[in-house]
């Protein structure tokens, strides 16, 4: 089981945009842009960080049917919101199907994987305790 890791990289000009006090996003446009990236075809998934604060992230992920994110954990509490398509998550005690419009919240360090049953997109929100950020 892998622990989700946050890379330490130098701030980019885009970093300031991702951490503004108020940020409005056009999710259909963001999804369309990710769907047009060639890497999606080869790997079956692609992600983009939409919001980035020291203690909070929102990541948009687009996956092709059959693509998987291997089992991992997150040091913060997370939510996974299916925007389109249908996902399946394997948790230690249950398997959860997450169709578009549904949201799953997980506590810290809960092992899970994500499998795309159909082409789709989902948002992951991660909130770390301030001491861990």
C-alpha cells in the first residue's frame, strides 16, 4: 500500500492562481481540456490540480473505462465526487460504486483504489491537518 505523496516543487506562476482567496472554475471546460490531452489515451487517466493551499487541494481526474489508480492512502481526509461516468472503489471493509452525482468521504489513512467502470471524471478534495501541511 502506497502513501499519497506531495512533491515539493518550486512555486510556478500558476501556483499563485491556484491559491487565490476566491477561485471560480468551469468544470466542463476543465474536463474537456483534459480529455483532449494525448497522455490520456496512453495512460488511461490524467489529473490536474485546480486548487492548491498548504492544507487543502482539489484535483480533477479524468479516466478512461478500465483505468485504475492503485491502492494508496492519503494523510488528510478526502472526498471523491463523481462528476461523470461510474467509479468503483475498494476499501478495507467494502466496495463502493460511485456513479455521477455521488460523493464519498474517507477519513485519513484509509486504503483505497479507484477503478473507472466507464469513461468519466471526478474531483478529489484533500484536507490535511495544519500541522501535517
